[in-house]
C-alpha cells in the first residue's frame, strides 16, 4: 500500500481485485465497441472506368456521368456490392476516339485497372471495342447506337437502344399515323445509316414510299436535305441531339407541316424544350412516363441532386450502374465472371423500363415507346 | 480494502454492470427490433403478394369484363353465325390452320393480318395495350386474342401460334369451367412472359360464345407492387414459382432461372414467414409470403421473397447503438475519471483525517484538521477538531496530573532511594553517624557510632552527646554547638574524646552540620564521628619517635662532633710522630751510609730504610690526611645539625661569582669552562648556600670527562614561589642505579678513581633540609649531569 506525499492512495498499487475489475471493464468496453461501432471487412472496390464524352460534340452526355455518380453513391450507401464500394473512374474522352484510346491504355497500365469500362458515343465505343477485346475486359456502350458496336465480340455490350428498336417504334408511329410517304434525314454514320436502312425497308414493306437523305457529322445547314424531303407526308430524323435540333428548327423554318418523327435522341430536354419541337413524335424509353413511379423517383432525385432536368441518357447511365451492381451482387467480381454473367442474359427492370439481354446477345435492350412532344413534355401516344 | 479501492471497485462494478446491462438491452432490443422488423417485413411481403394477386386478378377480371362488352359479344356472335353458315366449319378451320402455320415468322398470313387489323383487334390493342402503355408505361397484356365458339381465332393483337385453338387444353378448360389459368411461362408467339388466362364468353342467355385469351405480364405488376416496398433502398424482391423459378427479381435475372439450388428456398416453408440469413456474407432480413390467389385466380403457389439489408433496416438501431456505445464509453470513462477523482478526493480527506488522527495520536494536540467544505468530511474534521480541543484540555489536565504523579513518584523514588542510600550509608558507613537534636539528644545513631563509643543503640539513644563527651573537650564542643544554633557557623569539625561505656576515652573526629526545617528553625544536627583513636595513638607514637630521633640525632651529632674533635688530637699526634719518624728514618739512613755495616745486615736493613719504612710512613700520612679530611667533613656535617640557619634573601649571582672566583685556579688548571647565567634570588642561609653550591661545583669538577673539555653551566629560573637552580656539566654522568644513592653519606661513585669521602652531596642534602629546599638529579651516563636545587624564592628576579 503506497500513498503519495499528500497521503493520496496511489492507484498503481491497486489490488489484484481492482486490477481485475478494471481489466474486465476495459474488455467489456472493448467488446461492446467492437460489436457496436461501425466497421467490418473492407474489400477492394469495384472500379468502373467511365470514359465519357464530357466535352466536345458529345458534351450533352455529361448527364450520363452525373447519373452514374448518383447511382454509385446510392449503391455504396446501401453497402456497395457485397461490401465492395463502386469506384467510378471518370475520364473525359473529349468525344475523341483517339483520346479515349489513350485513356483506356493509361487506365489499363494502372496497378488496379477497372473491372469494366463504360463509354458514350458510338465513335468512341467503336474505338475502344478492339482494345476491350484485346485486354479481355467488358466494355459497355451507353448512348451508343451504332449497329456494328454489338458485333465487336463477346467483351463488348451495348446498353442502350439500337437501330432495330428505333425502327420498330418509328414504324409503329408511322402505322398509327397511317403515313404512306416518308422522308428520312439521317446522319451519315453507321448508326444513322442503319436506322435509315431498316426503317426504309420496314416502311417499304407496308407499301409506303421512302426518300432518304444523309448529312455529315459536322453539318451546319440542312437546307439541301430538307428541300429533298419537304414534300413528304412525314419526315424521320435520326442523328445526334444537335443534328435533330438543327433539323427540326430548319424544317419548321422551311414551313414543313407534315408529321415530324425523330429518333430517341429527341427525347432530350434540349429538344423537348424547343418551341419548334411541339408535336414531334419520338421513340422514348419508359423513364419519361410520368406515371411510372420507379422512374419518377429517380427523376426527382436526379433533379434535386443536380438541379437540372434529367434525360434518358442520364437514366441510361443510372440503370447501367445499378444493373452492373445487381448483376455482380452475390457473384465473383472479376472481368471473366462479369463477361460470363452477361453472356447468360438477364432481365432487369430499370428506370428506363425492362432491359433484356438475351443469352448470347451483346445487346442489352432498352425498350422504346412511341411518344409525342406536347408543350415541352413527352407524352406516350396510344 | 482501502476506501479508495472500495469506491473504485464500486464504480467499476457499477459501470461494468451498466455496460453489461446496456449490452443486454442492446441485444434484447435488437432481437425485439428484428422481430418487429421481421413481422413488419412479413406483413409487407403478404401485402405485396396480395397486391400482386389482386392486380393479376384484376387484370383477369379487367379482360373478362372488357371482353363481355356487348359489341364484343355481338362481334363474336356474328363470327359464330358466319361459321355456322359454313358447310363445314371444321374444314374451313383446318384449311385456315394450315395457311396460318405456313406463314413465315416475320410475315403474317393474309388471314392473320386481316384478323389483327379488324375492329376487335384494334380495339383490344388500343384499349388493353396502348392505353396502358400510354398511361402507365407498360401494358399487362402483351398479347390477346379471341376465339369463337368453334375455337377459331377471330381477333388478335399479335401473332398466335395456331388459328384453331379448340384442341388446346386451356380452351377446353375455359369452355367447360369458364376460366383457364396457366402458370407463368414464356410465350413465343408474343415473345412475352406471363400467365395465360382464357375466359369463357357467353351471351346473355348463357350460351357459349367463345373464349378470350390474354397473356398477363406479371413483371410490371410486380414492379408496381415492388415500389410499395421501396421504404428500404436495399429491398430486394424475388417472385418465385412454387418450384423455385424466378419470375421476377429486382436485380438482373433470367426468367424462370432456377433458384431452388440456394439454401434460401429450403427456408421458405409454410404460407409465410421471416428469418435472418446471410447472402454473400451480407446479413439480410427475409420475409416471404405465398400467393393465395383471389377468386378465380389460384395464385399458383408463387412465393414473394422480400429481403432487405439488415444494416439498412437496423440503421436507426445502429445509430442508436453507436450513440449508446459512445455515450456508454464516455460514461464509463467519465465514471472512471469521476470515481478516480472522487476516490482521490475522499482518499485525500481520509488520508488527511488519518494523518491528522495519527499526529493527534502521537500527541500533537495543537494540530487541527484543515478540510474545507461543508461535506461530511468537513463536518467530521470540525467535529474532530472540537474533539481534539476537548481532548487537549483533558490531556493537559491528565498530563499535569501525570506529571505531578510522576514527580511525586520520582520524588518518592528518590526519597526511597535517598532513604535507602542514607540508610545504607548510615548503617554501613565506616564512620559513626548520628542525628542529634538541638538539645543534644541522640536521635539516631548507626552501628559504627555504637561501636566507637561502645554503647548499645538503645542505651545510647537515651543519652545526649554531652553525657559521653570527655569533660576536657565538652566546653569546646558546646561552644561550637552554640555557634551553630546561633547561625554563626554552618558546620564545624572537632577532634574530641568520648567516654566509652567501659569508661575508656576514645578519640573521635567530629564533623557537625545543622539541618533546619522549612521555617529555618534548627531541626537536628547531622554528626559524623570518625574514630581517630588509632591515628591519635600513631601520632603520639610518631611524636615520641620524632623526639627520640631528634634526641638521638643530637646525641649522634654530639658524638660525631666530639669524636671528630677528640680524634683530631691523636690524629695530629700520629701525623706529628709519623713526620718525626720519617725524619728519623732519613737521619738513620744517612748514618747508615757512613758506617761499616756488614753487607748482610746492610742488605737486610737498607730495603727497610729506603723503601718499606718510607712507604709505610707515606701510607700513614695519607691515612692521617684522609682521616683528617673525613673528620673535617663530619665536623661540618655535625655543625650543620647544630647551627640554626640565618635565612635571608640571597643574591645568588654574587654568591656564585664568589664561589667561581674562589675556584678559578682549579677551573683553569682543569681547563674547564664555566658559565653562570642570570640567577634569581632565594631565601636561605648565605654560608650554607655557599657550601651547597661549592659542593655541587666541586662535585662537577671531580666527575668531568677527561676525554673532552669540561663545561659547567649554572642557570636558574623563578617557579612560582620557588627559585630553581641548575648546575649542569658534561661529565661522565651517573648511572641510573646510582642516582638514588648519591645523596647518601659516604657514597662515592668511584671510590678508587676520585677524591673525597662521599660527604659532599650528603652535606648538600643536609643543608637543603635546613633551608626547606630540595635537590634532584637528571643524568645520562657518558653525557653529563644536571643537579637541580629548589629553594624558597626571594623577592628579586633574575639579574639583568
């Protein structure tokens, strides 16, 4: 028993009982802390290389990045993919295939390269497809409509609508409108040419006449093309959002009074909010259906988060991340296994509607539905 | 156990129990929460399943109600009538069937195209498909077609596999039972998944008109129902067939993918239930409900499995738990700190009280507790201080009492010891001790006194000292006695005689002191009586012997004087006759020379005359001279005994100068150096001092070492009232064994080698006896001697 100079009991000389109690208390506190305090096994994150068009001609696709970030945050907030966080590595391709390739190769040289890549724009996707095949990594093409994209081998998947679906919904609109003469103004790229070809064949099969005219990627004046089709009962425009905007504006300026039908890109707010877009028919994904509660929830969250209207391109990115997360949940996280899971096909109900990837297919099909721009809003048509 | 430990232990136990209680509360609340969540989740699953059942049922009824519209029934009735009008409806249907089947997949047959585009088909498409897609984003009927009573398709929203359906079991069942429902399956013609429902249509009279068949897509239905479960972001919906095939799933799935291989399916027992399971190491809540159908819709035993991430579901509980944990840890830590501080505070107070009590226990009653505050310790300290004050007073009284008692005990002890010592001293003293009253009564006497005076104690105590005091000494004694009582003297000693009981006187040395009482009045005399009878006798004998010795000495001196004086006459005669005889011999020898004396006689007589007789005469003369010297010495010695010295202060410097001058010839002849320092004066007889120092110098001369030049030094110092002189020489010195004998009469160091009769130092010694002087010698053989002479000092100091 020892006391200090003031006669105070020195605790270093606690009895064995006291020490035991103290030790037990510490152990209990430690046990409770370990049990109660947040923690747990930390796993390697699922890295998604997002080579997106954040600038350049595809800069309007910046929404894809925002929605992907939002989806990743939501998944991570829910515990990630089996306790693996999603780590988005967002890179700006500047809408340039060359730049995209450089980014891809740089990311591949990292110690921990991404599990998969996501790209936007057909041209970028097409440039990356051979690299994905070479490096045996899944490449998801968002807002990538080029028909050839889904033909780049087993590692390349399109997660968007395609020219067939564009054609299907356009034909359905044309049927409803009982159009017999159709003018097609299309981008002279694989995607535009594909849609124009399929729609022409489909429409022609119903007995109608078709006049197709192409325009260049960097077109600034569509007057010649419009002059070609302005006498048609209906005009179908397929291209990028900017192209569609230009076409609609110039058609209206030219006094065209027939039915205007546009590819799904026209569902973008940049077009729907145009006064000249009033009455334009467009094939849209289900996310624009305001009665679809699931989609509405996403839209509200997106608009609250970023303070801007959502787009189906954004929904495409959102669904892509959620879909990949769901696909990997409970499964081995590896490049090979992801490709294996994709190759077996699946159904997935996203904000865009029911995606379907048939076994052996490279097309994760986003269904489109006929709609009409009505006072800046998209209304599904009967 | 120390209080501080008890406090710490108490706090630790309490905190431990609190933590354990919190742990148990968390465990129990988690269990309760899990149960509640499970029940809620189960209700959710049941409600969702019911909603799905109801939605499917409603879809069925919607189709049924829609199909029973009059115009549709009329449309079907017309078809039946037209078929009835045919020669052979059977042949027509077979033909159409072949045509129907033969049509390429992508290109409908003309009949098929016609049927899909007739009024009924368009209305079905518009009202049951497009309307829903436009308004809800989806349609629950991917494909519908109607048959007449013959089983032939009369309207279709899409492709059908066959034209005539009358052979199909579902058609038969619908016709017979009114409704046919097939479990979910993939329907290739419409490329859709769903329940195939076939409904019998009758006219108003109940006659069978036909059958409407629709594929009910349950995906959108479940999707819609799933939204209701959206309260948890991690909620997962699985709709399974009875045998575990996936109908719908929140995450990507393959239609009718087999789910039965999982462990989960085995846990889906009964109509409903909930449990907590792990899926890919993630803990999830599972609730399930089996479809019970509604009315016509049987439900097919589908299982709706709703799972939610436990972490999300229990997020609020986890937050609460985290807060409780943090608060608990903080409380425990704060409790520990508080317990520590409290224990230290209490311990400090206790330690201060303990230390204070210890100090007070050691007798520091001036110590006061200094504990601030009005708590129990402060009050206890105050009470303690009050108690100490009282204790201090009591202790002071006690100490005084104890001191007094101790003092008394000490005094008593001292008294007892004193009494004992006194008694022992009194009783065992070698002298007689008595306490005598002022009147002279013997109050107390010891045994020695009784022995001295020869009285028994009891008899002596009846007497006074006057009774036994010798009459010749009584007056003296009484005078002293009176003086003491008068306070003139405090003590006195007296040699007096007591008369013993046997009548004999006894000498005693009496020492008396008076003890007075507190008032100063004489209490008693303390008388110490020493028996000096023997001493007195010895003194008397000594005096007698001294007188006898003096008389003898005187007689001896007289004898010596007389003898010396009387012997000088015959000695002179001997000396004279020997000289006469010598002259005669010389004359005879001269005569002999001139006579013819026979040679024989000559030869015999001449040696006698020339050698033997002169030699004998020479010996006689020497003996006479020696005898004369001896007698002279004895005469001087005897005169010293008879002559009284004349004491006067003598200037020893002059005295020694005279002596040295007298001996100057001898000193020079012997080559002896003499030095006389300044000498103090002394009190003595000048002649005798002259004799004394002459003898000492003469003695020094006699015993100089012939091997070295003689040096003699005479010095002197004043030592208090004495003058001490030293005669030092560098002579042969005196052996230690002779140093005590040299002052004896007739003692000679070298009887054959030196002159003298051995009286010099004896005379010196005898002179000093007369002059109250002393002499001693320090000598080292071979180096010299120092004779010291101490004499009563004079008034003068050393000569300058």
